[in-house]
């Protein structure tokens, strides 16, 4: 695992911060000069082969540790860009030069909850038509087989957010709808099964926090048919999850113990652990207003709008560490060759009964 000091290149010095005072979101006071200088050092990097587009801020769940609620702009109008501008963002990402040696870029649609975006299926189809590998990260609440079938021809990956299979745990985390109703294990299993049957490769994201840190999801994951499992340590981001982060935080040792508990998963499942220090500054992210953003300083920092200044200039205004991106497994074979293997539907209800604390 890397530390914050690991993020700052040795060659960075005060002169690297020159000229940043007129860049929105880059104050030269209120944060360490090294972080500002680090941003300057990243200016020449190409947009990476993996980009996350957070389409909206609205969500039908209330996950207390969420870092993408965008409450740092409470008076900002609109929950997402107009349709034509969202399509233009996709075009801009597709047209941006790839890093040397890379042949394809993956665009991940996230939120908020992206399935609340009325034109999501059309956006995914457009991204696919522009040569992008497509991924969706969702809480699964709207992922009926009928809905998934609308995107099946163009959606390469579906990533399902599953923090627990225990209803009480999900309610405590906030992974439940406005009526306090979480998804159950049977629903999660059905979404994964339907996706694979439709030819969509599957992945699960789990955020480890103080509420679910003792759970063991191994049996469910073994039967789920997923290819990748990303395990993230809950992360404090000012302006996003200030109210609850103190009670959700977990130590590095507790996070490592959670990952270690699942080390025996089948070889076909790639486990991708991401402690906080590997998350900050290692993602290329676009917000609902079409701006790049990062959380290296502990809060969101935004670029100028991509559609106003272009990808290259906007991306130069945020921090991105290529080394950590690669070390955490951010660059892998996105291409989907053929159809994913179908697995027998797991008896998820009986499996869930054994997925509590260990």
C-alpha cells in the first residue's frame, strides 16, 4: 500500500505551482504546496484508458459513506447535463488520444445512480458506436431483465454495488430506498444471472466500512459468475460524506483482514483491493457538469468544463497518478472476447443465510 508521500514525485518543487492561481479549483493556499505542485507535474499526461462519467447526483439510495453525492455544490442547478451535452462528453472522451501502447478506452457510467438517467441506454449505445468499451456501475434497484435487455447489445460490463447480503446491515449503511427497503440476496443474484445470460460481463464493488467489516461474502461470490471483485476502503471526502464518515471508518488492519478473509476465492475471480491511499488521485472522473474532478486533497476539486476548454486542458487541471492507477489494477484487458460463461443460478437465498459475521 502507498502513503500520501508516495503520491508526490521527487522532482516537484515550488516553481511547478506557477500559474495555477487563475485555474478554478486550484487555490495556492489552504492546501499543501506539494499537492498543488503535484497537479502541475501531472499536466502532460494523456487521458487514461479508463474514465468514469458520473452522469447525475440524484440517487434512490442513501448510502452514508457515498463520496459522489456532490453536496459541495448545494445551489448548483440541475442534476445532470442536457442530453445533447452528455452525448458530446462521450464524443470528447472517445476522441481523446490514448496513452502510448493502449488501443481501447473504457467509459464507466456512474452516478448518483445512473439508471435514473432517462437516456442511459442511448448513451451507452452511443459510447459503443464510438469504439469505447462500456461499463455501468449501479445499485441494481432498477435492473430488471427487461431494462438490462435494452442495453445488452452495447453494454460490455455491469458492475453491481453489493456491500452486504444482510438486510439489517444494508439498512444501517443506507443501501436502501426511501422506504428503507434494501435489495435482497435473491435480487442481486438474479441481476448477475440475467446480465450474464444477456452476454454482459459482471463485476461487483464492495465498500468496506465499520458495519460490514466482519462479513464474509465468499460463498455468494463463488457462485455469482463475476470476473472481478473490487474491494474499496470507505473514504472520507469533505463535502460528500462528512456527517457519517467518522462512524463508518475502518482501520487499515480491519480492511486488510476483510480482504484476507476472501483470499480463497476461485481463480476465475480477480480480487482488486483498494485502500484509501490507492484511491485518491488514481481515477479519471467526470462530474455531472462535464468537469474532471479528483479528491487528492481530501475534497473534490474540479476542472473547467470539458465542452468549453477541451479534454486536454481540463484534464491538466486535476491530479492523476499513472503509477498508482496501474498498481491498483486500473489498466486491464477491458475487451470482451465472446460471451461470458453462463453459470448455474446460485441458491442465493440459502447462501445469504450464512453470510453474516464470522
